[in-house]
C-alpha cells in the first residue's frame, strides 16, 4: 500500500480496517474498536501504534466495498421474488419519540432475489420511496432472465401486471382481499383475480407454489436482520445507504 505513495505512509493496512469494519457491523462502535486494538497492542505486548476511533471511522467509510450479486449468471426461466423492508436509522425506542417528539424516519430497502437466495438487485431509499416504482425499475433491467416473479398483495396493481404482460413474465402476486372482478383497464390482471377468487388462497398458493416467495425474499431479510440488527449506526445518509447495500 505504501509502494509509490506520496506523503505520509500508511500505518494500518486495509485488511485491518476491513476486519474492524466487520466488527462495526456486529454492533461494535468505533471507540470500542479503538479499545480492542489497544488491548491487542498491550495485552499481547505487540506494542504497535494504536489507531484512534476517528481514523477508524474515516478509513471504514473510505473502503471501496463491493459484493457479488446475481446478474448475467441468472439462468433463464429463473424464479424471482420482490419485497421491501424498513431499517431504523437509530436504536432509540418509542419512548424517546413520544416524549421528546424526535423522529428521524427510517430507510426502505427493496430487493429482487431468486429462490436460491441470491440477490439480483437492491434499491435503497428514504421512507417515501415507492416500493412498486423500485420493483418496476429492477424488473425492466433484469427481465430478460426472469420467467416468474412472486410478490405479496402490495404488488397487486394494474401497472405491475401490465408491465409483466409486456415483458412476458408470469406475475404471481397475492391478490388483495377486496379486489374487484372488473378489468379496470387490465384484462390481464382480471384473469389472475378470477383464478385467485375461484380457488381460494390455500389452493391458489399450492397450485402456484407461492411458498417460493419466502425463499426469494423473507429468508434473506430474516438472516440479515438476525446477524446485523434492524438499525444502522451511521448518521450520514450516504453512509447509511452504503452500509445497507
């Protein structure tokens, strides 16, 4: 890292910063990480210069982090699912929001993934982000490798069904309980509504293997939240987004 570097050389390699970044994702704050490095330096008599918490913060946020996602390697006729979830921007409880009228909002994550648990695409935004808009955007990008898409009742809209019809994708969205049998501008959606109401949820779910939706989305969200929690420690919006991606 110091080969050919102009100015003061680095004292701490990227491998060390990446390790600290992983611990930070596991709920260690930056001051705790500084204490951890101090313990390693003195406890094991290594006597290396201890990195301070502000430097850890700067180096972690400057890391160029990339994650492998499913894109061109998705097999044709693959089954995918889309869903969204919310992530808190702090660990403060409802009492503070009610007592002091402090509300920082939350972050919405919309994800497209296949039934093998591989993420195809993710869009992160504020709580005002429209989940269906993000879904249609991702579907237009990746439609060439998708044959069937699953979604909950939030995706039961005329726009979503019509886009799937245009892209020749089989939409298996749970129909809303109060859905009308009228076409309302989409004969394509009407056929799915009639099938759902004629069969009932249980038979419709079994026929269309609706349980695949859990493999595509719910399992991934559950694993991420169990490992990393349901909130982010970062305070700047761009850092919150980077951490979630």
